[in-house]
């Protein structure tokens, strides 16, 4: 049976995460930790429910993940001024050097993934993947 686009995309995503996980573990960061740190670096100040949605996990799972990162001094919770029941999440200064290391790991893994593709092929691949993402993204009515 030939590979389908879905199977190939899934395999590539799984292998990419596995390669990144291995390198991230060597600097002492688990998958759950790097996913939260990257998500917060893109959207500091989001609440736990929104973070759970973005990571596609249950809110209780995010709560536990953030508990561990808070204990490690990498994330802090601040009260949401608009909702006393909610917490806003922020990176601490201690998290930033770890994110720099993780970015370096990402650059290395990305280079390994794209080896053998010239700049034009890489550009076309990005354009095609963006089109696939747009096709699958929820549409505003």
C-alpha cells in the first residue's frame, strides 16, 4: 500500500518530535516542558485553559505541567485581573536561557530534516505546508 500525504505528514511530525525530544532531554528538558515553554514564549500571559487548548491536553494536565515548571522557577502564575478564578502564565528570567538552548536545538534538528533540499525546494515545501494548514484550519463564517 503506498504512503498517503496524511501518513507521511504524521510520520515526519512523529520523527521530528522524537529527534527534538532526544536533544532536549540532553539539556534536561522534557517534551511537556519544552512544549509549555515554547507556547508561553509565543503567547505570554495566556491562561491555563487557553494553554491546554493549544497543547491539546486537559486543563488538569496543564495545571500539573505548570506546577512543575513553577517549582523549577521557570514559569510564574499571576492573577487575572478580569477573572479572579483564572491565572495568567508568564516565563521567568530563568526560562530565557533554556529557551535559547532549545532554539539552538531546533535549528540543528531543522537542518537535519531539510538536508538535501535546496533553498527553492525548502520554499516550495513551506508554501505547500502553509496551504495544507490553511485548508484544514477552521473558517470564519
